[in-house]
């Protein structure tokens, strides 16, 4: 039998352990959000002026990944949306994600599309960032809209604006000075508690008029969250206590990340189904953990621009070398693939940026009168780096 047909037949005739897969997706919003009553109250109170037909303060929501920030903000906004639909106060709630959009132009285009600007009014290319923003403000003013713009993972937007159009965040936070009939409120969501350190001081004062900090979940809290999702998603008695406890323990180790816990139980359930197991066992959690780690690292490496990829490859090849040794290898690679090399200073900055992602780690070495230097090495498998970068046509000849 054809291999594809065999797999499809097995899937159709085999056991199905997951009853409702939607409950295991990060986009799922439960009826009640557990262990976030205080944060729900703070976010709701910050946005309450909308119901009184007034503009809320700009809001900044902080917290590590998987602490419920986006979940809470989207829950509050969906509740407000239902209330204001029956009012005469023209409110528009807009959600964007800086990491998904990847470019500042793309993020503003998404914003404009949600305000119903057509392709003619806001083309895919051909106009400046400042002109895009001016047209968006014209629509807000012309239609007398009161817009709440949610920018998820706003720290990625900060990285984008540091490369150009540095004033765009300033213009967003000060937009109401240019609006006569409408208003614009910014709600920023960030995984990075220090990202404001890189902002223009003019932006800081208006961006975080109000702030809410989300703390990490404890292991008992994670356990109750996973239990709730398992009850919704799986048939009864499919996931036992030992499996749930292991899942919560692994997620707790990752700074109390509920999203990771839910991903773990979902992937483990899919693995158990493929194994034609009658239940999800601890070994399925172990296998799911390995799979998620590999998938995350592969996606991270793929997302890097060319010179960052060359640096990761240089760190792998030099294995524990200093910045100078890595730079020498990097220059040789650039020459081989006919790319213009970047400056030593820029490479030093890029190594620090890559180190923050966890793909490489650096160790400071004291050299007496010669000062300090840093040695870098990979923190992930060399095979993952090789397999991921080999498929990049520009880099193939380096292997």
C-alpha cells in the first residue's frame, strides 16, 4: 500500500484521544481565565473610560511568555466590544502583532486594513511610513473613531523602529495632539521587562501612562490550567495524574509558562495517537518536549537574516572561540559566498543580540593587562544548525 494511504487509513481507523483540539490552541479564550483576577481587574479598569465615552490612558502590559498577557487583554477587549456595539460611541478595537508582521510598514498596513482602508487608499508599497500613518489618522478623524490599538510583542516593534523611522512610536503615542474628532489609545504587550530602556525618552512618558505586570504561574497554578484544558480537549481517563504533573513541572521550569504547558500536552496527545496508545503517558511528554525544543530552535535560526546565520555558523565552526576568532571565520565565509562583511563593532553587537535568544552563550574571560574578551559556543545541537542552514541556497557552498 502507498505510504500516504497507509497513514491516512491508520488515522481514520485508529483511536482518537483528542475530542476538541481548539481547546489546546494558544488562540483559545476560555470562559474563565484562571489565576489572573487581579490582572483582569487592572486591565479592565484601565480601559473603562471607553464605556463612559472617554479616551483611556495608554497601557503597557509586561510579563514573561505564557503568563496570560495576550489572553487577558483579548478577553477584556472582546467583552468591551460586545458592550459598545449597542452604543452610539464609534469605537474601533484593533489587534496587531509586531512579531507576526515583521516590518513596520506591514504592521501599519494591518492597522489600516482593520480600519477598512482599501488597497487604493493604502497600497501594499510605494508610500512612506509617515504618509501611511497620516492617512490612518485622517480616517480616524474623518469617521470620528475612538481607536484602541493593541500591539502585541511591542518589543519587536521597538527593534524595527531603531533601524529607521525612529519617530513612529512617538507619533503613535502623541497621535491625539493631531486628532480633532477622534482618538487613539495604545495598548502595548511585551515579554521584555527592559525594552523601554531602548526607547526615546519622549516616548517613555506617554507610552506607559498605566502599566500592569504579569507574574509567572506557579506549578500548582499550571497544573490546574492544564487540568481544565485536558477536561475540555481529551476523552475521560486519557491523561493521568502522573502525566499532568510531569507536564506542569516542565512548564514550571520554563518560568511558569502556561502556553508551553498547553503545547506540551497537545503534542504529547498527538504523539500518543500516532502510537495508537489508549492514553497519554509520561514518555509521550518527554518526546513532545524534545520535538518542541527542536522545532523552536529551527524556527529561530530560519528567522535570522543572512549575516546572523553566518555568525551562528562561525560560532559552531570555532566552538568556544573569542569574538576575534569568530570574526575571522565570519570574514572567510563572507568572501566565499561573495558577501560584503560587516564591521567588527557591528558583529560584536550582533553576537550579543543572538546570545539573548539562547542559541549561543558567551563567557567573559579576564586577560590581565590585555583586558577582557568573550568566548562563545552553541547551546543547541550542531545537527540542528547544519540541517537548518544547509537548505539556505546562499549558504549551501559553505557545507
